C-alpha cells in the first residue's frame, strides 16, 4: 500500500514538474536565401567599378533577378560575369540604365545550395558622372526562382559605398610624388635598417611581382642609372591603378590620392 502511495505521489509530482517546465519556442525560420553586397571596387580616374553579389542559400535556385540602385543615380551597368552563375552556364544580362540584373538557365540547370556566402555574379558598372566620389548602392526587388518556377523568399543585405582603389606611381616608394634615388634609399632602409614603413607598398614593388625586396631596389636603380627597364605599370609618369592583383597594399598613396 505504501508503495502505491509513493508511486502515486511520484506521478503527481512528475506531472507537476512537467507542467512547470516551459517548452522553448521553435526558432523563427527566415527566408532561405540571403543576397548581399560583397567587395565593391571603384576606379576614381575612370569611374569603372565592380561589385561582387554574394549569395547564401539553403535551397537550389534556377533563376534570379534583382535591381542595383545607386546614389547618385547616374551609374550605368556594364556587364555581369563570373561567379556561380557563370560556373553553371547561366545567361546573365544587365539593364544598363534600369539597374536590373537577370540570370537564368535555358536548360534549367540548378545552382546548388551554398552554406557560406559565395559569389553569384560580379556586376561591372561605370560612374564617370559621379562628381562626389564613389557611389553608394543598394539591392532592391530581388526575385529567386526554383526549377518549378516558384519564387523563393530572400533577405537582402545592407547598402554600402564603393571603395576607391588607390592610385599611385610605381617607384615612388616614399610617396613624395617624385620617383628618384631617394626612393631606392628609402626602400633599402626599410629592408635593412629598420626604416619607416612604406605607406604605399605597391609603389615600392617596382617590378610588380607582388613582393617588396632587394630586387625592387636593384630594378629601380638600374632604371635610374643604367638604362634599365622602367618600373611596371602604372609607371613613374602618371598615377594609376595596380593592374595585377596581389597582397600588397597602398594605404597612403601620397600626392596621387
Ligand atoms: Ca619619391
Ligand atoms: Ca617586387
């Protein structure tokens, strides 16, 4: 009898405990796709720029469309290339003045889910009529479709401002605007005697091999005094962009900025 009383009490107590433990709510499920702006580069001397459109998706997609809205509005879209869209053979078109980017597959090839942000496509634009520097841009009106032509909801990332690429003179290692022997001395001091760090390492990389070292000093001195080849583009005459991608930076490009 005592046993049954104990069991009954335990059942009542257990029921009470269960009743007191709150059931956590299920986490809210957002749209399965996030489209956001990635790296945005801008050449202030020409107005040409590119923006990488980054997509994270829990589901496969079979088509996409979105608008890029610029401030100022005088920006023309030029093309959309590369990324997942190109990898999967999508036809991608841009509306030059409308800002619309449209991608689809004639053969209904799906772009598979991406658990981390991946480049969907790289949109090239031109803003030669931007008087106040790099434009701001936003994504609007994004539409994604599955292979059954049903639309898939998507979240959109925040607006962002294009980043102006640095203009510099190759060889102007000390960024005083004048490539001369002082630049070779400045570079040698950095390399061998603890000299002040370069504000524009690209300017010191006179042979543009992506590394600042003694070869750059030799290359530059040969140019100055022995009829050697001039520094790599953009050269010593006119400020310009680095035509090759490398890990060197140009944080303070001096008179070219
Ligand atoms: Ca100099
Ligand atoms: Ca070099």
